C-alpha cells in the first residue's frame, strides 16, 4: 500500500517546508501528524504492507507493515506528536527556534514511524540510528548550556553504543534465519531458539533494547537528558524514543521468547529497573527529574511483563504502553508550563500553584490520578492488568513468585511519586 510509505515519510517532507517562508508560522506543522493520526485511526482492522527491493543482493528491502502492534505505536507517535508541536509553537519565544525545533521533531517522527512499521531487520536498524541522531539534536537544542550539551552527548553515546550491539544482533538473527524479512522469519522461531548462536545474538539485541529504553544499569542517560526543552522531554521520554526498546522486544518476542535466557533477563532487569527507578524518583527535587526516574521505573515494568509469553501479559503490555504515554506526556507538559510560568522546577520553591495556574492544575490532577492507578482512568486498568498478569496460570515459576511482590512494591512507589508531584507543586 503506497499510502503507508507516504505516511511514514510525510513528517520529514514537512520538515523541509520549514526551511521556506512557512517557518514564520511554525504551528501549521501540527496539521501533518494530526492528519496522520486520523489516517492511522482509519486503518484499524485493515492490515497493510508495502514492499520494494532496495539492495536485493544483501536481502535489504523497503518493507513496511501495519499490524496491530505497529498501529498502536503509530497512533501514539502521531497523536502525542500533534499535541507536542502545538505546545512547541507557544513554548519558544522566538519563531525561528520553534521552527527549527519542529523540523527536528518531524524528522524524528519519521524515524519512529519507520521503526514501528518496518518489516525488514536492516531497515529497523537504519531508522533506529536516525532516532539516535535526531534525538541528539533535540536534546542538545539549547547548546549554549554545558549541562544540555553533556546530557545530549551522554544519551548519544549510550544509545549509539547500544545501536552497534543491536546491529550485530540483527545481523546474526538474519544469518541464522536466512532472511532479514520479518514475514519469512516468523515461522522459524523454534529453529532460531535452538541455534548455537542464539545466546550471543539475544544478548546483543537485549543490549540495544535496554540502552534505548533506559534499563538498569543503562538508565543514567535518561535523567541526564532532562535539561532539554520540555517538548523534547515530553515526546522522546514519555511516548516515543524510550518506547522503541520495549517495542523491539515485543516485535521480536515471537522469535526469541520462551527460553530461560529470555525470561530471566527480562524479568530480572525489568523488575530491578521498576523498583530502583521508583525509589530514586522519591529523592528528586526537580519536577522533570522526578518524571524521568518514574519513566525509568515504568519502562522496567513493561520489560518485565514481556518475560511471559501469555496473551494476558501481552494485553497488560499494550495497555501499559498507551496509559503511560498519555499521563506522562501530560505531566511533562505540566512541568514545562510551571517552569515557563514560574521560572523554576524545584519543588522546594513551589507550592500553592493551583490558585494562579488553575487550568494547569486541572490537567495535572487528571494525569496524576491516572498515574497513581485510581479508577476510572486508564492508568488504573494498566496497573490492575500488570498485577493480574503476574498471577495468570501458565507463567514461569519465577514470574509467579517474584513478579506479584515486585508489582505491588513498584505500584506503591508510583502512587507516592505521583501524589508528591502534585502536592509539592
């Protein structure tokens, strides 16, 4: 379907238009992801594919697919992206800054759409690296600040290093399966898991996914990137880039799961990250740092739940991804609104802002209720599904013993962090 590849590259084309006189009114670019959101919404229940040979001799093709998993992420990428671009036009005082930031965001959006819709392993890696490069431009946007430059470099080094590991892992996967096309690999899961190169291949892919999704001990780059402009923090660290790693695990789970190495790695790393992120978030005093570490925590939960290959765990993963993108994006934008209006994000200097910022308070209240898992919002359902999936019959023994306890502790920490964010502000 030609319209699919047009949708993937439309944001990058729109970014080029920001080099023209249209940059004087950058808010118009929000129409592009807004239109794409409606397009992808219309594709629900209509799987589509696009295939064109690129380097046939190497088995590399421009191969795209829009299945249920890809559709979920495209809706998040374009939906949150629309709101972020609208916010951007008001966030920056200079229109030139807003136009340049919007251009970087649109190119990044194309890269993320490419990752989630690509059906070729090499193509996934190409888009994966583009997200690392464009995120460096977004995180280092205010390049006059040393803290900003340092955070952007750290993020690039960690995610770039993970990208090299991912490249090696995907090449091994393609060599083991005899193809780089996902459609041709899906029926070979048992053979791939039984291959002698399965262990190094899996470890390399996990390294790529864990660095991108800020799993312990690679988590440190994410809080350090909080010096970036709020729209960048919102888009990259709540809805898109940090979700690339957990998306990759979900995309490849049918090929790589159901082994002790897969189950143990995801369960241990995910739960350690889940609890550690929540504990460290309680010690922070900067609003964005609080949200950054709580994001690290929930990403750990999304990794841990994938250690099980049950359908129930898959539902918990999908709802968890969507709920987190919605409430965390709103809270990052709240932090930016507070910083923009008051001039500080330090909770030790804040308090009583509901009187002077009632609309921001109302938005933050709804987001915090969802983050805390209070009914009837989606955050409640995501946390109930997370805990229920840990008790679902047929899970690995370690999952049934460790996960319920960790889920309760991690959820309690999430509630505390959410209420602290609201109360102290």
